[in-house]
C-alpha cells in the first residue's frame, strides 16, 4: 500500500552513493514527496538548517563526517534538534540497530532498501509522535 504524503513534507536524503540516492529520490518523488539531496554530511547539515525538512534519511558511511556524527550535530543545533532522522545502513546486526537508536536515530532502513516498503516506512516515520521506537 502506498501511503499518501501528509502535508507535503520535504525529505532530505544524505547519501554518497549516487545510485542509492537516485533510487530513494525517484521512489519518494513518485509517491509525491519533495526531496532534497546531499552527498556529504556537511552539505546535508547545511540543507537541514536552511530547509527544515520533515524527515532526514541519513547514510551512515559517508566521506568525511559520518552519519552518526552528523546526527549528533543535528541534535545539538536548536534549529534541527527535533527533526526525525532514519539511518540508512548496510549493517544488519541487532547490535547495530541498538547502537543507532542509542545514538538518537528515530529508526533505520537497511540497505539494500526495499523500494516497495520505502513509502510506508517514510510515512510511518513522518507520522510517528515519539522517538522511542524504530520504524523499520
Ligand atoms: Mn555511503
């Protein structure tokens, strides 16, 4: 089931792999979300401050600053502290899930991403009213 975008939230995708970035962007655009894209944590942080996205999809392994450090910076800036952030990670271990949630991510999406589930995972993250649980 394709979830309807709610209030046209903007979704920021931070992903250094061009193919993954295009995949996520195309799926989200197809179901009606507006997206912003960054290929590095530094560019993603700048966009997040300027554009106030409703959700950030944050790759963990990035050139330079990684996704965990980028999340810490988002959380430490009052302008972006409350944004929902899902980790994009190739790691599938249970310990990693716990580590990402402990770091303050609102959930995580494992790569390779399931493009059929991505819209509902994003909708669930946007609809969540608590950061207690991961959404994926
Ligand atoms: Mn990466």
